[in-house]
């Protein structure tokens, strides 16, 4: 099966899911929620098949190139967005997460362009590689979900009263990003003999984590909606710099 | 439950930070040169080249091969014989795949061919120093001195002090800040060999246990709606 075709199926499904969620919000016709979830699910399955096919073609998991990273990021956002939508039916939040997935796959397909897998750097041939990348990206996906929730909640009193949600989203992200950093650190210790080297990507990942940790502490005392937007916004900016800025500025050893 | 989670998170953070401090303050690391025709060694030169440290086992270089990965330059694979408690074992070591034994980590730093300048003997103000090729040391006046070049035709080495770079042959003098550095000798490798970076990582686990505990403490907080 064609790798590109699967990505086109995924982007169309995510776009349709986003439109469906917005339409559900506008019309209050909740039965469309199932259509939304089905579309997201088809998109996720397409991306899963893409991952398997590309893995077979490359000989390793497709998480290593400039083309593959945004595709994986879209996959992670979609999974976290769908899980969140299954728990809490906030249509606008789902619209935003679907939108992010569409943009990321769009960037991979039309801005970066499809590239076949290259030879894997031998250093990446480690069991830590898949876990470190996957867990970190799912953590990033949770941050995007938190940002989407906080922006929508800014204009919705009922949502902003539910103060446990942003805190639990932040803790989920802390847990995932922290695990990702810890696995990365174990990997570095095993491969380079140093568990931490203040590489720009490491530092920015820690900075993103610290912003969320600060939010969790501040949220103990204040639950103002703008604070939630501020902290998820800051962590998103830090995360985007970790993800894109390091590559664009060609900083450190983590660039690709 | 929430109260315990809070304790576990902060206790884990404390343990992790103590682990970092212990690993930074107690760290022992240095260089070990092993030659193919050489015998066993159970000591290494400390990172500041000022002392010799022992390791609780002996190492001998068994053989050197190369590993070819598609699209990349061949990487050396080193086979080391490790002897401890009257038991011998041969284990593999290559770039980015350190060898672990009894809480010690051995990293492959450099592959050395015969004629490779291993180390230099320098004297300054009545004191003698050893400096490994492509390494640096801190002099008593806190100036860093780097060696990073060797001219095999002229038999001279390149030293960098501050922003001054000078070529020195045996017996030549380098003057800086009212001090003099004289190159006394250069030791060359006679056989093919490897330079290993040896590290004591027996306390490293504390860091991972501490920060891991911190993350474990976050799990129950996820399932509660109330604040901590």
C-alpha cells in the first residue's frame, strides 16, 4: 500500500473530523460525535498502517527524519485528542486538536515534502529510541490538548469552572514528558556515558517540563482561566522550540 | 492518598538531586591505554593526569575488528578480556556502546595506530606534567593547556594556552605569564591499541531511582479531582 495515500486518507479524515466537531458544536446535534470519532479512528488506523509500512521499508521505526517527525506528532495529537474527546465531549477542543493534526501532516506533505527513509544512524538503533520518541511525542500531544482546552475554556464559564481538567492534563503531560526525558537520559548514559549534557534540546525539554510543573503548583492556589492559557501557551511555545527551533537553528546533537 | 503522593513526589525529587550531587562530587574517571601486544591493566590515569586510580578487575585488549553499517563509515569493535575473581570473559566494546562491569563503565575514546603520539611530558616551574594527545589539563596557575595537533615530519606538537597557539619540538620552551613550559618528551604507541574512557558509575542509579520515584508519585494524582 502506498505510504502517501495513507497520509492523504489521514489528513482528509482529520479535516472532516474537525469540521464535524465544529458543526456538532454549532448545531448541538450530538449524534454527530460518533461520526467524528469514527473519522478520527480511521485517520489513526491509516497513520498506524503508514508507520508499519514505512517501518518495513526503512527497517526501523519512522521517527527519525524531518518528514517523519511532524507526521508522528500529528498521530500523537490525534490519539490524545480522541482519548480526551471520549472522556469529555468538548467539540471545540476536538476541532482544535484535529486542526493541529491537519496542519502538521500538511507541513510534512506540502512544506517538507515526502522523502523515502534514509539509512538509520547506528546510534539510533537502540531499544530506547522508540520509547523515548513515542512517549515524548504523546506528551507533546497532551500539551496541545491542554492548550486547546484552555483557549476554549476562556470563553466558556462552565468549562473554566471544571478546574481539575487542566491540572490533570498538565500532570499527564508532566508524567509523559518526564518519562520521555528519563528514558532519554538512560539512553544517553548507556550510549555516551553521560546522562545529561545540557544539549539545547534536552534543556528546552526540561524547560517545557518546568513550566508545566510551575503551573501545577500555581493551580493549587489560583484557577483563573487566563493563567491556564498563559501556562499552556508558554509550554506550547517551549515545546515548539524544542521540536522545531532546535532543527532550524541547527543547535546541539539532537537536530535532524 | 494525595498526601502520600505529595510526599513521594518531593522525596523522589530530593533523592534525584542528591544522586546528581553525589555523582558530580564523587565522580572518578580517566583514561586507559591498552595495546594489542600488551598485558593486563587494572589502573587508569585520572582525568587531570595527576594520579593513577585502580579498578577492581583487569583488562586486556584481545582484538580489534571493524563494524560496517550501511551508509556509514566503518566503526571499530574492540574485544576486551576482563579478569576478575579468577574468571575471564571476553566482551565487545564499540562507539556508543559502552561496556559495563562491576559498576564501571568503559567507553571507546580513540583507536590508536603505531606511531600515534600517546602523551607528552611537560615541565613548568620545576614541576612535571603528563598531557594526553588531544586533551587538556589545568596548570597550577589555573591556565588551561590544550594539545591538539602533532606534526610528524617536524616531530613537534601544537599547544594552546589561552588564545596562544604554539608549535613545540622536544626541548623547546613556551613562555607565558612569567612562566615557562618545556616539552620534555613525546611517547608514541608501539602497537595498535585503544584509549578507553573509564568511569565509576556505581552511584548513577540513585539519580534514576529518585526521578523515577518522582514520576511514580504523579500517577495517583492523575486519578483525583481534588487538589494536592
